[in-house]
C-alpha cells in the first residue's frame, strides 16, 4: 500500500520546501493519501485479507494520524493567514 508510505513522505517533502504555503499543500496531499489508505483498509477487510481485530487496531491508528494531521494543517493555515508565508 503505497499510500502508507506517501503520508510521511509528503509531510517531509512539504516541510523541506521552505515555505508555509508549500508545507500546507503537501500536508493536504498527505491527508488525501490517508483517505486512500482508509479506503484500501476497508477493501482489504471486505475481501478477507485482514482480520477484523487488526482492522480495528489499524483504524484507530489512522484516526490518530488524521487528528494529528488535521491539527498541523489548522496550525499552518493560521500561520498563512497571519503572515502570508
């Protein structure tokens, strides 16, 4: 599942771009990759590739990543509004 690797990769790439606007853009791309991963998890569960207990555990971890990512996006948006970086 490439989307699982794409999430932290996009966060890192955006952070290294040097501007808040670029960082925010890549955080939003990471959020899209997270949505892809959630969909892939659902499909894997539906076709019996992953047992239910593992799905529950992974889904909880994805929820935590979504919460942290959302908070970081919110912080970056606020920074963008304040100083236009």
